[in-house]
C-alpha cells in the first residue's frame, strides 16, 4: 500500500515538472517589442467648431406683448403672468418698430424675446413675429 502512495507521489511530481517546462509563458507578461507610433495616437480634427458670439451684458426677457408703440413695449413674462415689464426703445429699434407698425404692428399676445441693456432698461433688439393685422 505504501508503494502505491510513493508511486503516485512521484508520478504527480513528474507531471508537475513536465507541465512547467512544456507550457508557454503568458503573453501579457511579455514587454512591448514594437514602438508606439505617435502619428497613430494623434486625434484627427475634421472641422473646428467656433462658438457663436453672444451679446455680452445684454439681458434677455421672453414673454407676450401686452402693448407696443413707437416709444416703448410692454411685455408679460412667459412663465409668470404677474411679471410685467415695460422697455423703452432705442433709436434703431424705434425706426424698426415704425416699419412693423406700418404693416400692422405687434398685437396683444404675440410671442417676443427682448434683448435689453440692464442699466438703462432700453430694448436693444426685439425678436418675434408680429401677427397679421385685422
């Protein structure tokens, strides 16, 4: 019985020795033999995006027209029915408003966006489509 255990132990030891000699090394352990090519690692730029310039220092007010004339425009805030603001028009906007008034002008409820100077509360630019005259 003891001879069987000795033979089994020697056979197991021989298999372990043969397994370590015959098996290949792990590929992840090899050092990198090929150099890294820098031109492949650089990103390829197809089109450079430039940000659209915004008007610095101008406030923005979105809402619905309550009243508009050549000198001023009164607007109700988009999300707040109690937020009503009146903006005086600059000379350039007053001239543009004259052309709009000749075609019918802004009517009650027209959606507009007003860009204004926060210090003087004057409307510098009014964006919005006036409704058709009745």
